[in-house]
């Protein structure tokens, strides 16, 4: 009986862990399929121009990445199913062995009862006792024997029911495995088609390399102009805050204390001067405490270019240096604030707008906008629309650029934004 209970407990524990693991994998698969579907929508926009574009390749690369991760997730799920198959099969074998043993014991008891059947035999067994105490013990023994036979019979029924359930579970697991294998084959076939399309797009882009390289240089030139403006604005904001802090420090307290305050404020890394009021301090603290949970600057999108220095997706001899992240979205998408703050500046570079929002010590920049809804000095709240993201009609690309700064230091936005999975 104890062994059976231990088996049941072990099975329940395994089932809970397996269910949790399977649920997480199912959730991840659902998100990946959603990402693939959204990337398909973006690809359909870029394909309308009937010629291969860099945006098309980037979206296709992302789709292949999602598909590869989906296949990897399916493989993990198959491993989980294989483990469950092994566990259920082992449990069935243990139950069968236990059932055989219990049936054997029950048969022996029935045979013994058959040999000693009848009230006369039981009475003779009791009356042949040498004392009243022995007779009482024999009566108790016969009762225990009868109760034990009933328990053994019930145990046989219980084990048989458990076996039936386990066999059904085993069949369900086998069905799950069969479906997963079928899905895996389908996804691998899709991946093969997408890789062929990738090669075709790459070949077409190579044929237009000269013009595309020129376009890239022009884009980098505009980005540098914007970067210089942002650095200048933030530097002036820090200097203005330091000047105000010096005046405040000099107007209160002793000379020695004031000098010490001025020295601290003048430190090149003293960006905390930007959070000199209780409101700004709280805003900085709240912004920082939400790291990894901030909403995306568009309702839906995929990262088309990550932060920092990395190789160009087509020309490996070209190094891209990104001060933030580029996020590809649908035509007509609105850029939105990722946290509460104050609009510090609305900037225009050639034919595009950029909005710089301050959050105490932190700044966020939203650029490549064709229209803006805010002006300098406006207070904004999380997810408030700031403007409409510009669409490159030639490429069918709608891409917003996001940067996060702490004082004059650039941060990687991917580490701050909420994960989609």
C-alpha cells in the first residue's frame, strides 16, 4: 500500500512539473507564432514596391530567427513529451507488477478461505481454543482476515482503474508527440523556403549595392547630426542644472559647506544634479525601478537594428554604430512615451522630427517622426502618443528610433523595455 501511495505522489509531482513546463513552452510558441505573423504583415508592406529592399531582408532575417527559435522550442517540447512517455511507461510497469502481486496474494487468501469455508470450520477453529483469551484473539484474527480480503479486493480495483487512466494518458502523450512531429516537419519546410527567399533578396540587393551604400552613408550622416544635437541639448541641460545648484549652494550654509557642494556638483559624472527636486528624484527612481518592464515606443514592432556597434546585415565590411534601437512597425503607427516625463525639445533634422523627453536624470528620444502631437514643456504620461512614425514609401518601411540616456551616457534600450515573452 505504501509503495502505491509513493508512486501516486511521485506521479503527481512529475505531472505538476510537466504541466508547468508544457504551459510555459506553449506560451512561448504562441508568442513566436504571433511574432512570425506580425513579421509577415511587415514583409507584405515591403514587398509592395516589387523590388528587394534592405528592410525586406531585415524583416526576413527576423522571421527566420523567430522560426528557428520556434523549431527549437518544439524540440524542447518533444524532449518533455519523451520524458513523460518514459515516466508513464515506468509507472504502468510498476502498477502491473504491483497488481500481479496483489492478485496473487488475494488468490492465496481465497484458496485458504475455500479450504476452511463454512461456519462450522470457523466455529471449530474458535472452540478449539485452549482459553477464552485465545478464542477472543482467533475471533479478532478472522475479522481482520475478512477486512484484509476486502481491502485487497478494493486495492485491485483501484490499481486497475489507475492503470486504465495511465494507459489513456500514455495514448494522449503519444498523440501529442505525433502532432508535434508533424508541426516540426511543417516549420522546417517553412524555414527552408524562407532561407531560399533570403538568398534571393541578398542577390537582388547585391545588384543595387552602390546606391544602397550611398543611402546608408546619407542615413548615417543625418543620424550623426541628430546625435550631436542631442548631446548638445543634454550637456546644456546639465550645465544649467549645475549653475542653479551652485547658486542655491552659495546662498545657504557656511562657506566651507558651500565649496564642498560646488565641488560635488562640478564633477563630470554628477548627473544626479538633474534630479535636484523631490519630483525629479522620484521620477528618476521610478524610471530606474521599471527597468526591464517599460512599454515599447510603438504598440507592436520588431527590433530591426540593435544598440551599439555591429556588422551591417548585408555588407560585413560596414560597421553600424547605433545610439539606440530601431523598431520596425506598421504604416501609420504612433510613437508613444515609454514613461512619464516632460518634453524637453522637439527637433527637426531635414524632413523628420524627433522628440526628447526628460525623466529626471534620464532622457528618452523618439525620432523618425513625420508628425508630432507635443511641444517643449508638455508633461506626458506612459504610452501617450507623441507623433506618427514616418514611412519610407520606396521601401515600405515604418521605423521608429528610440534612445535612452542617463545624463550624457547612452544606455541599451533593449535592457529597459519589457520582454514580449
